């Protein structure tokens, strides 16, 4: 979680193969984005530019060499704060809001041949612009995660 008091919280889950790590699940999820999602990211980048928020360009060009000595480790527009086999924590902080995504893998008690991947998204707004930005995002985020989950084998 990004803060003790949150303004947005969403948790979704998907059954996955046993041999997938949290980072591999993230790579699979973001390996293909539908055209409508690419367009939404482009629109987002245009709309937030006047507010001084940097462009994120969606889920394109994931740097495979995520760990570079002396540098901040990233995945797309997120900063990696934790990366172990069963947990990946990603954050983005700016003047308008803070975002935390946590991908967590647990054993599937009802189907021991599979695992469960949880994606927990939390957001803390800092001002009016953060709240305004989250109005459409809070509606679309669960649908986006569901579509990206379809990329996991």
C-alpha cells in the first residue's frame, strides 16, 4: 500500500501456472496492450501535460535489463520497490497522486496444480488534479486489469 489512508483500492485475481514469478506475470500482462488501451494512454499523456505530469507512453518498450547498478530499477513507468519470486511491488509518485501496484502469488488451495496471482492497486490523491485524474481511471482500471490478465498463459 502507498499510504495508511487510501483514496482508491482495487484487488483482482487470476489462476496461473505454478512456474510463473510475479515479475514474469507482469511481463506477460504488459506484453500486449489492446489498441483502445494504447489510445487511452496517449490521451492521458496529452491531457496531463499542461499540469506538468510526465508522459508514460503506456506499456511499450519494457527494458529487459531492469537492474542496473547505481540506478533506480524500473518496469515501464513504475519504480520497482520489491521483486521476489512471489511478489512484485511497483510505485509511481508525483505531485498529484501516489500509485502502488502489488502483484502477489499464493498457492491455490482448491487447485494445487495452479497458483493464484493477485493484483492490488492502491492510490493516494494529493490534490484536486489527482482526484480528477482518478475519476475515469477508477472506473476503467478493473476492466484494464482483466484484459491484461488475458495475456498470461
